[in-house]
C-alpha cells in the first residue's frame, strides 16, 4: 500500500496530553507524531489541552489539527466539536461519530441497528442498586466481561465468573466513569483491524497469557503477542475485514479507526468496540498494521493529514 503525497509542508497543531486517564498514552502518541511530522518537513507545534485552553490557540496560523488525544474530551467528541465550530480541519472522526464510538453502549445500539454483529450487553449506572445489577447481569450467563461505558486503553476492564466477581469488577472500575456494561465472555481469539477511511489494513491477532486483553496485557505484559500470521481461512479473514469496515460505516467514522473483534470457537464473529483515536505510540497496533501494509509511521501520519484536508478543502490554500 502506498500513499502519494500531493501537498507540501503544512502547519500542523498536534493536540496531545489532556487530563483523561489515558494522558500518558496520549503524551507518548504526541511525541511520536511530532517527531514524524517534523522529520517530513511539516511545521509542527504541540498543544496540551490540560495546560492550554484550545480557544486561545491562533488556529488561523495552522492548516490542520492532528488529534492525538485518547479518552476524555479528546475522544468523546468535545474537542472535535470545538474544532468544527472554528472551521479547523482535523484528523480522525467528527464530533458525532467520536461521541457515538466513545460510548460502548451507544455504539452497540448503532451497530445492532446496522446489522453489525456485536455482543448482547447489560448497561447500568455505578450507583444503581447492586442487587438489581446482579439480577440483570445474571441474564447474560456467567462468565462476563465488565467495562466502563466510556473509557479506552482497556482501563477498568475486568472478568467476572460469578456475582461476587461482578461486585469486585464494579468496585474496581468506579473511578473510570458513572456508567458500565457487562457482556458475555467469549472463549476464542481476539483480533484488531485498523481501518483507513473504509479500507481495512492487515488483520492483527492479539494473544495474551492473561486471558483478557486488559490494560496490563496491553501496556505492561511482555508476554502479549501480536501476530499477522493468523492462519485464518480466507472466508473468515474476509469476514473479519468486512465486519471491521462495516463497523466504521455504521458509526460514521473518518480517518484512522481501529476495530476490535472476537472470533468464538464456534466460528462467530463479534465486534467488541471501535476506537476513533487509536494509539500512535511506537508500539501501538494501528501503526503496526500500517507498517505491515507498507506504510511507514510517517506515511500514516501524512495520510491522516491528507484525509483531514480532503474533507476540508479550504485549508489547502494555507499550505506552503
């Protein structure tokens, strides 16, 4: 896969950091993006929304914004809505799609309406009577996976084999939001597919000895493996790619998106979630998939800039 660069050096405002629970990952993404864009000859300036009000940035001095914010206002549509109101072109999805994808329950409802296979779930508020939550979740049958409704990087994700485990998971995740959901645990294989627009990149299998791809498995467990050689039958691989693209279509995402899926032992495919601002660190999965498709990290960043400008043509008039 190749990216043809059709523009010169751009003035890019990189947004990274923020005050969400994913701040450290966002800072790492920001460092990689800034270094890559600068190496490509773009004029880059970094802004951290936790340290500077975005409204104070002189946006007329920039051609495009590069959103490398994970979680919180940078991924739930608030920052995107601000940029839209100021007429600033920016990478990634618009405010509506970002808001939709950030809420796992809302995303599930949209995917179910579009015929995209996603697991049944029970959503509940943290302060909902615990006995009522236990009764509702029991209808799914244990074991279940419990996760915050609006959180990324697998923060707050837990496994519950029974009602006691459910209570433990809920108590452990209280700091990650006011709403949670539970869905059946699937005994099978986990995959992730990065999508450029609507074009899926190579399938990446995630294998962790922890049994659950939680925050520890994602960022701290050295035994977690990522495999492009999945051995999937062609028809299953086609299904994974097709469903990943259909997920992006259902939520109306744009730019770079990453879709996480499960393949059960029975051969059923299920979408777990859609990430509209995937990590851009030196070990993040979307850049890894892009590289496997022949795109360097710098190529991927350039594609994201071009995609943002293509959707907002007037910004090209400021390119130098």
